[in-house]
């Protein structure tokens, strides 16, 4: 796993660097003391895991993690236990209370490795193409299995997505539209708006620039209009 670490205290980063050097499955590529620098790095350099201090001076680690668009795993490191509950609400892999031992740190990286492997398997399944039947998403403090054929449309809500299914309640995820598109079979789904991805076979009718799926009306954005309507001109 490719990782970065973010902590406003240099000695804390030194500990993480020393511990990571003893773990073959973690490649700590960069450390940061400021959230702004880490954010700029992540915009051009995707990583699999972030070791993240919560109590930062200008922006908390929790706020920083909620603000980044990249889907990545996170292990929070902090001297304050009161943030534990909120850290799990953003599906953190683990919560390390300073000062932590190498054994405790190693256990956290093992948990991250297990979750990372599951995500990689999910991505590999998606690359198999039209034959794929299911996807796994991080939600409700674990992995949720979703049948691709049951997805009607996906709605973007700030830093979250809502997957509308044929039956049952929508599934709410912390995921970007870009990451969602990469998971979905390209021959079955299309983005029609900055906030909507639709299942092509679920479209019932089109009126002007409005897609009708059941009782839902989904707009076609001007930036996506050409690609969408080209589907019906083949």
C-alpha cells in the first residue's frame, strides 16, 4: 500500500516513518505537517492509505479527510480519545491513541491491508466487464454487496453518493462520482449530469432534456448532452 502521513508534530511523523520501515506491506512515500501541502500532493498523487492526526492547528484531520475527493483508507492518530466515535463515522480503518506501540501500529496496518485487498478484488471484478454481477461498497462500517442489475441511478450529494436501487432504501456512500463511474460497467451506465449517473436499461422515456425513470425525473446536463443522445443515434 502506498501511504502518506500527516501530523503537525515532527516527532510523531518520525515514529510513523520508523514503524513503516519495518512493515513490507506499507510504502510511506511522503510526510506532511500541514493539511494544505498534503491536499496539493493528493490532487496529483493517489495513495492507498493516510496516517492522519486529528488535532491539527488550522484544520482538523477529520475535516481534512472529509474534504478530499480521493477515495483512500485512513488510520487516525491522536492523543485525544474523544474523537473515536466520529472517526468511525467516516469509516476509518483504525484509531491509534498516542503514544502507541509498534505492535498496535502493526495491527492497524494489517486491518488496512485486509480492507485494501478487498477493494482491489472489487476493482478487479469490475475490470472483467459486462459479466460482472456484483459490486462491494464501503458503508455502514463494513462492506455492502450490491447487485449491479439492481442499480437504477446514482445521485451525487456533496461528498456523498446515493445509490438508488430497484427495491429497498437507497445506499449512501462516501465516494466521488468519478470513482463510482470507474466501478460501474461502462456499457451499462452513463453520466448524464454532474450529479447523476443512470442505468441505460432503466430509462423509460426522454422528454426534451429530462430522463424519466419510474417516478423520477433526471436532468441531462449541457456538458453531457452530446454523449448521452449519441446513444440513440447508433
